[in-house]
């Protein structure tokens, strides 16, 4: 599959049926797998043979779909998780432990920000947040002796900032740590961070990859290029014996291409268990098969709506990297030449009251705490996800009272613009 185009990989990668086998990815809905002898099963537990014994660690259906995502991102190995949050936690925790430090872009999804700044801090892992617009000197200044990873989002949710992946990767590698990039919004159809130097890519597959709001999930892809053993003192979890597997050293046994995902699977998934059901993986695969067809439509609708909003007298500002007026437009042209995604955020001149009126008068855009599926959905954070904050706190959080986030689906853009226009006209 290496030389095929992205659309062919969306449809065909990950699973190739043999003669007489199911054409569709089979759902192996079983918790356990039977073996003829204890010796055969023992080899699996010792990581001396490949196979399946308990779905909490691995399942054939999940692995077929993970292999497809690895092919799409150009990685050497991948795994599925139960959510995007689990994917980001596992990706970081796989190489960080108590006493370590992370450098992360400050412009990331709020849930991920809290994961790193609050929950992982309770685990003894500290963080320094940096602006996605920081220059090389500012990024270098954020690193410490105990820094183990750098993290950012290709397109941030909901700020829609665009990460300078090449710069972040160069700085991370200068400090001998990997760059982890959440590529949820562009998907590999519109950006492949590994090609720009990222070492590990994560996804909330709940969004565009699933594309239909059917199943929550996440994925981690390893580029297979970071040399863990060259920096063995920084990464003891990968480069020193794991007593829970008879002293195995992952980086030695599985090499650059397999060490990270193997450890993440057999150690973290074993102990923390955030695995998706095989049925959820099956639904994800159905979404992946049309990803290359849907993403251009999401981008087309996002661009059209952003341009309409920018020209409307009741709109104060629009955040969308596809607009020539966006501060991220040039960066988007570099990393996202096909466009980014269908998510647009904008502010209304009438403030909180105008935002409330707008939301009440939308017809096609459903009010949901969701983004990035086939149906258009919309949210005013001040009256929903962030309703506990004051107007001053909302501004500090980057989601002022007048802010609307709309995720354009794959409906006809003329109908979407007419619906938005009607909702705007209802504002006095």
C-alpha cells in the first residue's frame, strides 16, 4: 500500500482478505482466544510470538483498522484507543513519568489542555505551554533537562491556529525528544505531520475519521523514525528492562519501528484498558472508507461559510485559516494546500445576546457538543460547555461570550449559508 494514493488507502489499506475470507473487515466480537497448549499461550505473554489472547490488549478487528490509519499517516505502526483523550494520554504517558516535563502548544483542545496541565501534573509530570506563534528562541527556552516530549495540534480546536510543524519538530529534535502532533482536524487526507518531521501522530477518530457521530475512539501512529536507544538515558521505559515482561527492552527487541506502539499496547493498554470495542472499530473503518471523499466537501463548505460570514455586517470577526485575512493563511498554504477542515469560529457584534438569538434560529445546524461529522453542528461555548465562567473568564479562556463555533457538514453549501443568513437576520 506504500505507493498508492490516499483515496485508495482509505478504501483498501489495513485488511486484505485471502481466498474465501470475508470481503469486509470482520468483527471479531470476542473477549478471549483459544489455544491448544499452555506453551503456545505462554509465548504470547512473553512477547515471543504474535497473536491474540485477550481483547483488552489486542483484537484482530482493531488491528486491521489501526493498520489502515498507519498507512494513511505514513507510519510504521498504530493502535486504537477508546477516545482521542486516551490516545493523547497514552502517547505522552508512554514516555513520561513522575518527575518529567512536557513542552506543549498553548493552543490546543481544552480537554487536552486540562489533561496535561491538571491531571498529568497530579501524576508528577510538569508542563510549559508555549504560543503556537513562538519563534525558535522562545521554543528552545521552554525546554528543561527533564523534558521528554513536545506536543501540539495541526489545527487547534477551537482556536483554529495552525502549527508550524517543521519548526516544532526541529526544536524538539534539537533537544532529543519526539514531537507528538494531534492531527484530528485535517486528517491525513489534508495533512500528514510525519512528512514534516513529527514522530508520533494522534487522532480523535470520533471526528472526521468516523465522520457520522457513531462511535467514540482514538488512534496513535508512530512514524518509526525516532531513535530511542540513541537517547536511552531520557527514555528508560523503552530502553531499560521491563520487569513485568521478564526484563524485555522494547527498543532493542522491536527497534525504532515497533518499540513505541508495542510498549503502549502491552504495558499501558494492559494496565489502563482504554480499548475500543471491535464493533466501534468496524464503524470507524466504514467512515475511513469515504474520508477522502468527505474532506474536500467539508473544506468547500467551511471556506464558503467563512467567506460569507466575513462579509456580513453583524459579524465582528471570523477564525478560519483558509481566509486570506487569517494570520495563519500563509502557514496553512504550506501545511494544508488542500484546505484544513470544515470548522469555523466567529464572533457576533451583539455579544452574548446576539449569540443566543443566533443559536435559537438555526435550523440545519444542530446544537451539539460535537464537531467534524457529516451533519452540520453548532455551539456557543458561553451558554454550554463554558457556562460556569464569567464574561471575563471566558475571554481569558479564549472563548468570549459572542463566539460561535460551527462545524460544516457535507450538506449543500447554499442551504447552509441560507440557514446561517436567516439566523443572523433574526438578530436585532
